[in-house]
């Protein structure tokens, strides 16, 4: 995709410290008028003809606030805020206000939050706003005249993304070099020649727990020894994941996308929601996250977006509503990236909650280039699940974004007979898959023996568990991708 784009970044910093020196015996005032205030704002816009996506990072340089309103003015009358995320927007003329939503209203001193919106513009250019206020305090530096505004972000405010790599795209016989930009055609995943393909690969474990398992040596082994087509990047949202540090987790995901790209593998970005099972709980986080990763990786041809790992305890209609709000954010930034939507009952097409695929077949997501996730654990899910996947795959584009050779707990012994039946089925139907997990956790589903990630050897079979051996044998079977 070649979106004409221009990126602008402005940093505006200021402090309006209500300086009051109080003696030790003075009663401390409790009114807000006495609070120190100040703010720094970075505004980044990716623009194309008539449209743009803006990301705004707000840093509170004053005392903690509970509830905030950001104000700014568009320089051009033709600029309009459209769909926003992580804030509630109002526009009157050229003036815009953005108010916090429930989860980001409390900003500690030094704390920051990122919000964003998709907008439109009609003038000769799309200039960025140059002045911002936070709860009425101007963020322009006017109250600190002796200190010129910094021209680079202070260390406490890292930019929301790392810059795209300058490494040239891979050439030769890697999966990405052969297949290029993928798209959904009918119920299939098709390559740049419009021919159905199957991608076979591995999923990371939670990035918050096993960061040391994803390094140059392990990813080299995945690409060249396992001959994997795909790396699924499992970014938990809860359980000490994304919600604890959105900037750090976003950067970590983007770095792993680059690592997969350098090795010619597809990168499947997994927004790993699990508990709570209602994806709407994370809607604003999803919009913020996907706006960022889609804009950052828009020019790549190997990125696939998985927007909700395993919805559970919610209706298909709720999942569909979520998807129809997140997909436009991705498409505004990366128009041709495939999006995979989780299904009811831990991505079982509803089967694990007593349903079946009919609810999706009769009421599909209203967007193009979309696939549906199916997950299974071979020791827990057998014939009835296989039958439903096969039935669904005749009507819907299916992608097994996660499965285990063991029980649904992620632990226990490998069920070789059931795992073989499953992988044979996926091969026959050309259903792409990622196996849980490329990690050394002491549990049956992990591919590596415990302690492997403390060393430097990942290739070969000496470091593998029974599950790892099984999966390596299946994944490294030659791909036979069509080339015309
Ligand atoms: C499991 C991990 C386990 C971890 C747990 C935390 O294997 O080490 O303690 O998550 O929530 C899924 C989920 C996936 C689970 C996996 C196994 O997508 O996060 O991983 N599983 O239980 N769905 C079905 C099974």
C-alpha cells in the first residue's frame, strides 16, 4: 500500500507552577487553585488526500489530576475531527475539546496518556495545531519564558512508536518474498498471485512473561530451522500486559514485527484479550493500539491484525459490534491489511458455549478482507470441533490463530492422534495456523524445554519438548507456495 503521507510532530511543553512557599507550620491548602499545573503535548498526524489520523500524547507535568480536558484549535477551517478513541471529542468551529474517558482520567504527576482520532481536511494543506491547553493551562511554554520549549521529547515522554526500519525488504525464497501482500479471496487466504495458500507458524507466549525467548537466535531458528511462515505476537492486554504500559508494549510489538519482517515471515499482531471475555471492555485500548501499529506498519506487506484473541461470555452480536468499530481504525491507517476477528466461546465459533458457526455465517462482519479465528486444544477438542471447523470453512474464511497439542489448560501431555488429525485437516483445507507456544514455559504446550531461553541454542531438536518436536516436523515440511 502506498499511502501518500506526511508526518508532523510537535512538542509543546510548559509549566504553570502555582509556586507557593509554605512554612512548616502553615496549614496546607486543599483547593485546586494551589495545585501545580503544566503539560506537554505531542501531536503526530499521518495525512493522505482528504484524510488523516492524529495521535496525541498528553503528559501531565503538574500535580495529579482526576479528570481532564484537552483543548486545541485547528489552523484551517476545513479540518474536522471524525471518529476518535480514548477521549470524547467535541468540535465547534475550529475549536476542539477532548475529554478523558473512564480509564484515563486520572493522570499522576509525570503521567501520560495517548489519545487519537481520524479526521478530514479540505484546504490546501493539513497543518497541525500549535497550541494546546490541559484543564485550561496553556501547554505552550508561555509561563516559563526563560526556558525555551524543548525540540525533542523529554525522556519521560518517549514517542509512541519506534521509527520504521531502514532494512530493505527481504528477497529470495522467504514466505513473504514469494507471497507478498495477502488478501482474502472467497473463503481462502490468497497470495499476490491470487492463489490460496496456508501459512504455518508459531505463537509467542505472553510478551510480559517471556521477553527473553524472542531474540535474534530464537527468531533465526524459527525462520530457518523451523522454516516457519508466521510469527504470532501475543500481546496480552490484561494480566500485567498492555494496559500497564501501552507505550512499552506497543513498541515491543512493533520491534517484533520488524524482526519477523527481516526474516521474511508474516507477523500476526494478536491483541490477546482473554479475561474479561467481553472485547468491549478493551474497545478504547484496541482503537489506540491498532491506530498506532497500523500506521506504523502500513507500508509493510506482511502484517495481519488479530483484534480479539478469545471473546467469551458475550454474544456474537457484541463481538461483531466491537469488530465494526476497530476495523475502521485499522483501515484508515493500513487499508489492505487482513483483519482476523475472534469468535464466540474462546474463538470456538460458539461451540464451547453451545452454539455453532451459523450465527457468523448468517451475520458476518460488515467489512472486506476479514477472516475469523478458530482455536482448539487437541487433547480437549476433537471430532465435533473438527466437524464444525470444516463446515464453517466452506462458508467463511477461517484462520486458526492459536491451537495446542495438549489440553485447553495449556498443560498436560501431547495428544498425538488428535493433533495429527487436526493438522492434517488444516493442511487439507489450507487453513493457516499458529501453535501455542514458542516458549520455554514449564507446561506441555511450550515448544522448548524449561531453561532454553536462558541459553543461545534454539535450532535442532535437543532443546525441544514433545510438542515442540511434533510442531517443528509439521511446520518445516516444504510449503509449495504457488508462484504464478
Ligand atoms: C495460558 C498459558 C499459561 C498462562 C495463562 C494465563 O499457556 O501459561 O498462565 O495462559 O492466562 C488460551 C489462551 C491462552 C492460554 C492457553 C492455554 O488464548 O492465553 O495460555 N489457552 O490455557 N485459550 C485456550 C487455551
